[in-house]
C-alpha cells in the first residue's frame, strides 16, 4: 500500500503546480522572462533555422534545403518553450539563493 500512497502524494504535488493560483504567481514572478523566451524562440525558429538550413544545403548536402520551408511551416514551440522555461526557472532559483 505504501507505493500507492507515495504515488498519490507525488501526483497531488505535481498537479498542484497546475492550479490557477500557482500559475498566476509563477507568471507574476517570471512573466517578463517568459515573454522574452517566447519571442527569442520565435526569432530562432523563423529566422535562424532557415539560414542554417540554407547554409547546410549549400555547404554540406542539398537535401538540407528541404529544411527551409519545413522550419517555417513546422512549429516546435510546444516542446522548446516549456523546456527553456523550466531551465530558466531552475537557473533563476539557484541564483537567488
């Protein structure tokens, strides 16, 4: 029975971070950083990735030229922004101590 109690407590703890009050406090504390992360990722995704694929297509192999429209059409915000955001929160907590 002990593993089930531990699992229930861990899930309750994880889900408490998704409460409206927890999300509001996190955005109040780190809101500008989140905006910077989103805008920076948009610039990387829409400007730097096509330039990188063009350079790779010219200098490495022409198949990389197919990455130019793919990098513009495909959206990777759903994975990149949460990963960068979680890294930022961990780093900023360590520097505040």
